[in-house]
C-alpha cells in the first residue's frame, strides 16, 4: 500500500521539523556564542534544581485549563497569540534570571501546552480525549535528550516508543517524570542562555520566543504524523517515515 503524493510531501515536511530541532541553533544566534559554552558556566546547583522545577511546571500546566478550547478538530491554530504570552513571561524570566524560573516556567509551559493543543486540534485531534492530551504532553519530549541518550535514541519514533511504555500503565505522573527529563534538557539550555550577562529582559523574551517556536515546530511535525497515521495506519507511516531522507 502507498500514500498520496501530497501526503508523502507533508510527511517529509514533518520529518524535516522533527529530526532537525533548531532550538539550540536559535539560542546560539541570540546570545552570540555556542550554547555549550553557556551551559558550562551554569552552576551545578542550578542544574540540579532545573529537574524539580521542570516536573512541577509540567504538572501545573496539565492541571491548568489548557484544554478548555472548543473541541473543533480542524480549526486553525492561533500561534501568534501564544507566542506573545510566552514572550512576556520570558521578559520577566530574563529580568529576574534563575530566581524567577520557578514562577516563570509554569506560566510559559502552560501557554506552550495550550498552543500545542491548539495545533493538535488544527490537525484533527479531539483535544478533550486523554489520548490527545497525552500526545500534547509528548511534544515536550521531542527534540531533546535525556541524560542517558546517545544519538541513536533521540529519533522521533524512538522517543514515542519509550514514552508509550509509560502511557500504557495509565500513570500520568510517571509519564510526566519521563517527559520532564527530556524537557529539562532544553529548559537548561534556555536558562543558560538567559544567564548570559548581556541578555537581560529583552533577551529573555527573545529566547522564550525561540523556545515556543521550537515546540510549535515539534507539535506541527508530531500532529501531521498522527493525522497520517489515522488515515493510513501507524505501521505504514512509520515505514515510509523511516525511508524518507533526513534534511537539514
């Protein structure tokens, strides 16, 4: 069985987004140095606290009314409004630095989760269902690593398979803990960038824009794949996805 050429092209665009995450590159262009250098200057005490703050942010975001939008699959998403909200919270985070992260991150994460749900709905998801909500949370695990990953363990379907194990037992907290480890890797990059002395509030807003732009890209790719899986079946789409070229 094959798929329509227009669907193959859409799947290629999804792979381009999912397998070429650009947050680190975007942040590097903002701070004027490789993100690895900024991470090296992040205190170990800060790195350790990011994990607990990230888990708490995801739990608060899930508890917030982020899925109260109308459950109308196919309705166009409002990406710009969500970016504006995250930029404001990023400005606060940039002004107060790491001290403001515990207050800023739950707010920006909630806004991003609602944006992800908005994108999910635009690709035909019924956002009131538990499956769609879990799919939305999954986006935070895409494009980032866990502490035990190597390059072979960060592919889109590999990450989905790892998360599926935690979804199967119905433990939302366990799922959040697994996602938080990957999301925390990218939060660490964001914090390191905002800690660069010349950044300040304006830079914090720009970095947060890059942050939500990254996850909106991940969401678009993820929900294109899910839409095509509903149309053709996961096995076929996964096979074709694997055969498509990886483009930068």
